[in-house]
C-alpha cells in the first residue's frame, strides 16, 4: 500500500468548490436495500490508517479493491481520493457535510473527498476551489463513473469508478502543448463499465423510438403508450397547458434525435435508401412547427373569444363549446397535442423499416467502424476548434464568444462519453453480444452528433464575427449618410408636421425625427468607442447600427412621403436586410445549437421561441425580394425571438443542473434523494416534469 501523504495542508477558507453535486438518483437508488445500519454522524474524523473511512460497513470484503484503486490514482496523478461511508448526514445537506468534513480534516488542493450516505441515499464530492479539473469535467466523471454504481448499490464500485474516472480525466492536462488526440479519450476498463451502464441505460430508454418521442425523459404519462392514437387531453385547463408543453418538448426531442440517426443512416446507406424516413421527418417538422406557432400565439395574445386555427382538421374528440376565452384556449391547446401526436405517428410509421435498414445488431461492426471514423475526425476538429476559440477570445469581446464559450469543454466531455461507448461496443463484439454492441454504438452516435453540433457552432461563430466585422464599416458609413440627410431635413420640417397631418412625435415629425437622430448619434458614438478600445463585439455592433438606421430611414421616408423619393432608398433597405439576416441568423443558430446539446433540460418556452424565430427568418427570405421593409420586420422579429429562446434555455439548464435542492451562494447544490420533489426516473438529475415551472410556457 502506498504510504499516505500528510493531510495537514493549508487551511481552505471556502472549500466550496465545484462540487460534483448531491445527485438525485431517486428511483433506481432508493429501491435498493441499505448497506447496513449506522447511527447518524456529524462530519467525521477520517481514518488515520488509509484513504477509506467506512462507518456504514458498506465495503465488506471489497475494501482491498477500493484501496488499490485509490492508491493507483495517487501514484499516477498525486491526487488523494478519500472515500467516506456513513449511514446518513445527520440532517445536513450532502454537500455541506462533505465540505465540513474536508475542512475539519484539513484536506488540501490535491485532495478529493467522496462522501456516501448509504442509508439516506445521498452523496457528494468536495474538492478544493483550485483543483485541476473543471466543474464540467468533474460532472462528467460523476455521471459516467460514479452514478451507475450507486444506482446498483455498488458502494465499492462508486469509489473505484471515481478513482479511475479522475485518473483518466487528469491524464489530458499533462500534455504541455495543450493539444490532445483520439488516444487521450481511451478510458480504463473500470470506467468503461460504469460509463457503459449510463450509455446502456440511456439507450434502453430510447430503444423504442415511439416511447422516446412521447416522453423525452420519463416513462410517465400518455407517452408510455406511444402514438397509436391521439391522446385524450385532460379537461382541466391547467393540466391541459402542462400536457401541451410536455408533448411539445417530447416531439421536438424525438425529431432532433431522429435527425441525428438519419444523418448516420445517410452516411452509411445513401440518400435514396433513407428517403422515406427523411420525408417522414419533414412531415413531422411541419406538424411540430404548426404546434409551436399555436403555442406562441397563446403566449403572445391569449384569445379572448373566437379562434382561428391553422388549416387542418380539429381534434376528433373536440366538444362543442361556446367560443369564450377559456374554451378558445382549450381548443388551441388540444390542437397542439393533436399536431404533436400526428408528428409522432408519422415517425413511427417509418420506424420499423428504418430499424430494418440500419439493423445495428446485424451491422454492428460496420456501424462501429463508421462512428469510429466520425469520432476520429471530430477529435481533430475539436482540437482545431479549441485553437479557434482561443483566437476568438483574444480578438473579440466576451459577449461575442459567449454563445460558444463552453463548447470546447463540452465537446471534450462528449468525446469522453463516446470513447467509453466505443470501447464497450468493441468489448461486446468480442464477446459476441450483438445487442449490447448495438446499444453502445447508438449511444456513441449520440455523443458524436452532439460533439459535431458544438464544434460546428464554434466554426460558424468565427465566420459570423468575421463577416460582421467586414460589413460594419459600410453600415457605419450608410448610417452617417442618413444622419446627414436627416439633419438637413430637420430645419425644413419645423412647423410643418401639423400641416401635413402628422401627430407630434410621429416618425416623420420634427420631434420624431430629432429623437431618432439623437438615438443614431448615440449608437454611432458608442460603437466607435468600442471599436477604438477593442476588443468589441461586431455582431452586436452591426445589430445596433442597423436598428438605428432602420428607425432613421423610417422617419425620413415618412417625412418625405409625397414630396420626393429618397435617393438610394431601395439599396439601403436591401443592405439593412442583409445585415439583419446575418445578426438574426447568428442568434437563431446559437440558440438552436444550445437547445440541441442541452435538450434534456430545455423546456417548451425556449423551444417555442426558437421555432418561431426560424419561421420568421424563413418568411423574411420569401418576402425579401418584393418587400425589403416587410422582410426586415420579419428578421427583426426572428432576432428578438432567438435571443429570448437563448435566455429561456439558459435559465432552464441552470434550473436542471441545480435540481430541486438548494442552490447556495458558494455554488454548491444540495439535494435529497428521498425528499419531496425528487426525480421521477433515475439519472434525470431532478429536472421538473416538462411543462412545470415559470419557463414552461411563460416568461419567467
């Protein structure tokens, strides 16, 4: 056994640190028997003869295996992992208990404490705030290497998995050049077993696409029965609201997942072979878009009376109700549920033939080879994206890179997950277990697809910033010209607004024009200062300049109506539209990538705004030719909705990560696996049911 290193390091004022969370594993964990009884314990003094403190008698004969894993971690990485097992945390939150125990024992910068309460079904990590791994990497270790063992009641396996996972995660930063390669993502077998359990569990939940499409993160509710018929929505209006939001999220998840699977099928078999499923996917998207549009209408302008639904049949069980506000809202909500059901049925109609086309169990070796090729490509692209993001950080303001700031780290986490699944698939093939191999291949495909989304977003953001930076000088020149024209016109307009029938303050009145001139001047000064100071955000600058000139042009056009036509007005409108499409398209793409890679957490409100932003952007393209001002209005609406979608999605993710526990100032998350508000399914992290909470259908 490796001699234990002194734990009397420098005292930590706030060991708060980036905890790996008091993870909520209600269903699978709480169903397991406890590992023996022990009395309630205040934060303990760690054992003086090793790295294990087992007051719950949880390890029994496996203590030597745990000791060996902890010793290997210290030998390889000079990190001490202390494993503590008690019956419960004596009324404290898991995180507080772990942090207090770490402080009480003087744990240092390279020490990690894993605290497990076997009776009360809680656990937490405590690490120093300057520990070498990031929050996200620590979270990945917990999800892939610790939680599966805890769900099985394998207390020893949790500590072994933690040690092996930390060892693998700490291996990457040892590269002095900051680079990494595919070999860096090969994890030890013990970690593969734990990560494979996660992957297999995830695949089992979505093996039947019909069930997955109905319920994205749960087997509850109508979704457990698939889409064989329209569901019977609840009669209570509040319950119907929640049902509509839940089905929107479920259907959107199904379409996004199906789109990923379609991409792998096309790559493997070609467009023609996958065409029927592509057509089904297009139909499902159309139905979902209509459902999202209805949801947005309800959010924007709840109908006081009457109702104008999109073309198509109403739900067959729709009762005859007077068209009052509540009845109209109820009918729209029922239509949302019906449209989502239609989308799901269409996907399910092709699912059997699609499964037969891919037949992952039969073609597991070929599918594994294909996803390994994609994995290797993405490993190189992730390294390049890391360099790209570093350069973007150096060149532009923080706000310019905010939408992709965490993408490289998230991509690396998905590559780690993919590595685990790929190695597990290879092992399954060696053992001639084709079913397990297929499950691991599909899980690897999901991780690879999300990695691609993240890396693509970084590349796209770089192009968008460069494009905006290139266009900004022309935008500034055009706005300066409009300002000069407006200033010259102001004197001639003095005293004429009432004669021309313009209300005081209207765009073409002296007051209205003067206000817009002042606004444009303020924007130009602000953007000029930002460019001079550098770094700045060219996308935001282009958006502000374009909006200022748009308002100025509206006032000039109104003032000159019936007098003369502005020179170059059509060209300026077209230029404004082009700039607005760039900024709005950037906002839509950023929000879409965020929702795609965080779809386990994002609710219906953010998805609704995003869907409507896409619709308005597409509508702008259709109307831009004959009606540039009309197209510009559509683009501005798309831009605003996309920014709302991003904010709502970000709030959903924060709520998902914090779960129903208490989020404290130091960033710790405390949760109780047995308490009220626990999760309905293990592994979901305590996310509220879709449709609940302020972000599900209304602005928070």
